[in-house]
C-alpha cells in the first residue's frame, strides 16, 4: 500500500530485494540480513510504531512484490495478512494490559519503598516479586542528566539493557523518580552500580551519578537513596566535576554544613575581608578554590584559571594581605580551605550571610 510504504518505508529497507533473492535461489537469510532486520525492528520500536501495523506493512510489501500468479496464491497471501493482523492486534491488546498492570504495581511498590510507606513485612513480600531481598544490604545509584529521564524512555531502556546484558536481572531494580534514573542493587556487588553509572553517563554524553552507601532492610534502601540525592545536591552546590560520586566520600560536607550559623561565622570572619578587594570577593574566592582543588600547586591553579603564575601569585598575596591568612602556609591552609568550602555551600558572596 502506498501510504504504508510512505510511513514504514525505512523499516522495509532491503526487504523486497531479499525476498526476490531468496525466491530465486532458495537460500536462507544470511546472518547479516537477519541482523539488519533486528536493527530495523529496534529502530521502529524506539520510534514508537506498533507491531501490528509493521507486520501488516511487511506482508503487504511481500504481497505487492510477489510475482503475480493465477489462482490461489494471491488469495492465500491476503488471508495470511488478515490472520497475522488479527493475531498481532490481540497480542498487543493483551500485552498493553499486562504491562500497565505490572507497571502500576511496580510504581506503587517503588513509591512505598523510597518513601518508607507500607508495613515492612508486606513491603518485604512485595519486594521478592521484583527481585529484591530486603534482608540483604542494598545500595542505590541515582543518575541525573541534562534533561529528565522518563519511565520507558529510550535512555532508560538503553541503560537498563546494557546493565542487564551483563548482570543478573533478578537482583536489580531500575526505575525513574522525579526525572532521575535509579538503580537498586545488592550492596556487596558494587560493580553493578559502577557499570550503571558508566552507562548512564555515556547514554546522555554527560550528567552525573551518585551512589549511596549499602544499607540493610527497607529503611536502608530509603537511606541509601537519600544519601545519593544529597550527594547530587552537594555536587551541584560545590560545582564538583566528578561524573560519579560516592556518598561515603562526601560525608565531610554534611558535617560542615550541619551547623549553618557556625559555618556562616567562619566564612564571615575568615573571608569577609575579601569584599574590600577592587573586584569584590568572587574573583579571589575563585582563586582560592582553584588553588586548593589543584593540590596547592600554583602552576596548575593558574592553568585552570587561565592566568599566568605571576598573576596567580599576586592574587594569593592579596588574599594574604586582606585576610592575614597565608594560603601557602599549612598553619593557615586548613582554616582557609574550610571557609572556602563553607562559602560554596552557603553560596557566598552571591547570598548574604
């Protein structure tokens, strides 16, 4: 049918030519031809086309390309087309209903799990259905990208397929939550979450993944999830460059931020004098950040700031003069670096203390 050819032509690429060759020679399809058909099928599914219409299009194309013959050949093909069409329609209807029921149950379970709702005994029973044994420790990895992830979207499917191709699907749970992609895995199988992080980063050509610490029980899953979310928030506030973050490696930051008033006092007392500089505090705070992030190596800090080493040295001397604290002196370094971290956590000087 012309309209089908127009809509589905790209998915029929090479189909009629292969049929003609097979009919003439009697050979079987080659491995490459089979691979090509699978690839086109995957593309059609990603593009959101229905299976029934694609089957009908293939059969219609086969019927149109088949050599005309008197008698029953054309009628037989037409009957096959109708039968396959009906079969595929029923198959899709049942599949949609089953998928909707399963997804609704899965989403309800995940919401109850991550928000700590429902009776723990009942939650543990439901967890078995989705491959989680809550008697074990589990860890949660949370990925966020330039745009929101959607349940069943192409990125989520690609990441899930890549992880499940390597690891046992019965012990891993994937989902999306608030535009982020989540992976829940046994706490003693850290390689699963690292592979998930790698795939999530590659699928979006960027983004960031945080991994919570392994915790026991249903409450442990919630805690690991919240740790991963907190790590992502901390990375955003501190402008951390690492694509994969571990909550265990960032525990010092919540400790520093716990007493906000004490941190504000430290920032105000230690870095407040920088506001007297000609360009304000921001350029000098940026200089201290680059200096500490580069391990107090002046040449590396200058490179990161696109400055000469001489210009960087001048800025450090200016900081020393204004604050009476020398960034190059180990005795002063800890106080200055802690104050710089506090300033980033409190978004100072953009926000007044």
